[in-house]
C-alpha cells in the first residue's frame, strides 16, 4: 500500500479501506482458485494493483462511463480501476467462470458496487457499447482490437479518445505491425520508476 501512496495522494477513506482489503481477499481466494502466481501474491500492490492503476495515471474516466475489461482473469486491471473510479461502471468479462467467482467475491468483500461480470468471450457480446475497453496481456494486440472495436463507442469525453487501453510488456514492434493499427505507447517506467515496470507499456488504440 505504501507504494500506492507514493504515486497517488488523493484516495478517500473508503478507497483506502477497499484497497487494503484486496490483499486479504486475494490471498484467501487464491488458495481456492489460483488467479495470481504464488510468488506474486506478496507483491500484489506493485505487480497487480499499481500496474492496473497505470491506466488511471493516463486517462480520467468520467462519471457514468462504461468500461469493459476483456479477459479480466482475477480482476486486473478492472477491480483496482473500479475502486479508483467509483462512479464509472466496469463490466468484467472472462471465458473461465471460476475466475469470475473470485472477482465477484473480492468485489463483495471489499464493498465494490460498480463492477458487473459476464461469463463469455468478448466477441459474444452483441447488445452493449462501451467508452473504453481495458485488458492486461491476455492476447496479441491484433486480437484485442478485433474483439474490442465492435464494442466501442466513438467519442472523446475523457482525457483521451475512446478506445482500447491495454497493458503489455517487452518488444512490441512485431505485435504492433501485425495489428494494422497505430497505437500510442506510454512507457510505464516513465510514470512509475520502479524496476518492475521496466519495458512495460500502456497501449492506447483510438476508436475512429
């Protein structure tokens, strides 16, 4: 938690309580359903929570916005973002139902009320539109854009245009070339100069 305060200074008491609850909830549920590697659970605030909140460092979602987390796994980046933006609606989607069980239990345990879940693949969603899609290293950029583009509304009501925002690492040149899109890359280490974030990026593709 101390590392979160280093980069974010304006959490409300309710947000602090929710963030502090995450360690215990994920530790408990991870013993039943493994959604975080065993070695990572001790670094949950750096490797998972702060990593998720890099999105909050570059875009200010507005109240009432709809955001879909594609392939949310155990709830990253969606759960920390839902805490950070309590007036934004986050819809967490995954094809593995037991992972969503963890998301639902963590949200209930931490009192997070702006999270909904759906057991499906993103490409199966036909009746909803979102301002943004977020995701963390679940698929190549080409696939993420193919899945998210039909679900996105055009617009620019936040501090950056509506679109896909994903968290990725390593050399992305080939992946970007294969995607046929021109994303904007933000070096996370330039935002949060911690060793863990070297060669990690926030990737934004605008919905046009």
